[in-house]
């Protein structure tokens, strides 16, 4: 499911190129963010045959993609080089994730990685008043943006960012609307590189809890 | 839930929040939260009361006059392990209902182009 305010226009080309054999859907209103508590991508949720969530959203890289291996080239501008340096520090755990996923696919409820309902709820993202208020601002911002009120939308997006700074989905979606490279703009206090450096690239994704 | 006023049709609140407005209050699954009598009248509901009683933030954009009613503030994003209802379009605009995958294991993977 593509979380993309740009809808089919933004996500469709990627889906077409992937030629998926599975359903490939587009969530232009970021409903998954609110319904499941997704705060970054890629995030995976496991749902069993009865429609019960057995693992809440967690970082779900199926493999180490090329972006993590790309070397810094002499021709790279300084900001690109700085960005790549941070990307190299990001921790992803595709081997661990795929091992667990395959174990669940084979063993179902007997898999040690399938969680009980109480654990699923407990491991889902916190949503106190600030995160819930951020969700309201983000929804309002999206609505305003779709209507062409980009400045008013940015006010709402900034409020969402301030209230839930760990929500990279809110930040990256909004930044990308102002600049596809998510570089500094006058609309937002943050940008991808600065924010990642602030929290530490190694903390960009939380460690998988597969033990 | 986007709103252009604070007194809206009960059905609109029910569709947007998943809470049913009943004589005993706002109800979802087995839980009912009592509402003051003044909260509902003539098939309409005062969203400010709903927001307060259910712990839902209500935010406003003065330039458009619009409001957004957020999700309930609780401890966790998931209040149940039951997968929520979800119907979304594919790249051809065809709607797909997650519930049609009952009977198979599902990996729901969220990604983005940005």
C-alpha cells in the first residue's frame, strides 16, 4: 500500500514497474497511518487468516536495496554526499525480518514470531494526546493541500511535525511536497538530512523486536 | 474527519469515527461512553462534545473555516488486534477490500514514492 498524497500519479509508475502479482493499493489519504499507527516506511503488518493482527507495524525491508550500498562519488554535490553518508548509517535488518516472516508463513500461530493480541496492542505505536492531535492536523493539512491551499496546509503539517516529531511519514510526505529531495525549504523547520542528523541515523528505524 | 461546521449529522460522525450514537451514548464494540443530553438533537450531534467525551482532538483552520476531528487519544495506536476495515483503490482505481483476503495470511506493507 503506497502512502502517497499524490495518489496514482505519484505511486502508479512504481507499481507498474514492479508488475506485482499481489494487490497493490494506493492510500492517498494516509489512512493507514492512523488505523495502524504507521510512522515510517517501509512498515509491515502481519494479519492472520481470521483477520487478526499478529504483528503491528515494524520496519519491513525485504532486502538491502541499492540505496544503502550506493558509494559516494567525487561528482556528488556536498548535500548529496552528506545524505548518502547518513543513509549508510541507517540500520535495517532484512535478514532477520525475512527469517521471521518465512517462519510465520510456514508455522502460522505456532510461529514464535506471531504475537498474542495483547502484545500486538502493547507494541503498536504510542498515541497519546499529542500524537492524536498531530493526526488531526495532518488530515486537515492533506485536505487543504488537495484543495490548493498549500500555505494553509503547511501550517497544519508543521503543527503535526511539532507534536509528533518521530513521525517520519508526516514529515517526509510534507517535505516532499515542497521539494522532492526533502531538502531545506522556507516552509518547514526541518528537512530529511538535518532531522536524521539530529536524531542519529542509527535511530531512524527502531531495532526489530524478534526475540 | 474533516468538518465544515461543529453541528453535523449523526451519520457523518458515525461514518468518520466508527462510533455509533445511541440513546445510551457513543458506542463501539462493547464499549459505550455516556453523552450529555445536549450533545444530540434532531439527528445532529455537537462535535465539540463528542471530541471531549471520547478524547478526540479537534483542530481548526481559520482561513478555510474547516475542522478536523482526530482519533481518540489513548495509550496505543491499536486498541484491538482485529484488523480494521480497509478499502483502497489500486492504480486503475478499482477498489479492493482487505477483508476479501480472509482465509490467507496477509503481509500488509506500507511504502511510499517520496
